[in-house]
C-alpha cells in the first residue's frame, strides 16, 4: 500500500487542491490529507474551523473519499519536530506531497521521498485569492468545486470572511 501525506490549511478547499489530490491518487493508493493549523479559525488567514475544512474536503472528494484519510493537525512550535508529530497522529506513509520548498526540506531531512506537486494556476488557485474575493464581494465560486461552493454558502462563509477582514482593518482601541 503506497501512501502519501499531503498537508495544507484548505482555507478554503479550491480547485488547486482538487487537482493535487487527483494527481496524487494516480500515483499512490491512498492519500493522507493533513488539515494543518487545525487550532486556528476566525482569522483572516484561517477563517474556517478544522471541522468545516473537513466538510469541504468531503464535498470536494465524494468519489475519492474511500482512498483518503483526513486528519486535523495542530501546528507545532518547533519545525524540526513537525513530521515526527505528524507521523504519530496519522497512518504510516512513504511520501510527502508538496510544492512548498520548506516542507520539501523537512521531509527529505526526515527520510521521506517527496512527491513534488505541480502548481496549477498558482496566481488564481490559492486560498488567499478566494478569501480576498469573498471579502470584497468578488466572484470566488469559480475557484472552488461546486459542492464546496454550496457548503460555503450554506454556512455563510462570504459574510463571515467579510466581517473578519473588516474587523482586522478597524482595530478597537486598547483600554
């Protein structure tokens, strides 16, 4: 059984994530999707809870769900220990799948083979772009899978993201 660990914040799940998981499933039997920064939510960079991100992944990968393990993972303060922490919380894996140079370095230093993910339309297909479009009232739906768009609408995500972004711009005076 060949398994790859694919870490990401998935804030929110977008079409780049879909392409990455499907690309991986052509090369390995199963993918462990690590929902990182699981302890963060309701911030501009991390507006969604770990549970909401897992729901998005399920909406995006209904057909592939049987070949995925989805595990929420808190960030750890010591980067050198990160993959040891991950390995203690997920099923065993042989590969780390990433396009991030720092994650590649950590993986190789821990003895994992790296599956370098292509970056599909990186200028558009990234969570920051989707969040900024939500915050500004722009058209974000075309950047996420239809099931994810439906879920995000159902939980009021565009309004939440707008409010979070606005609250970051308008700081309350300290007393």
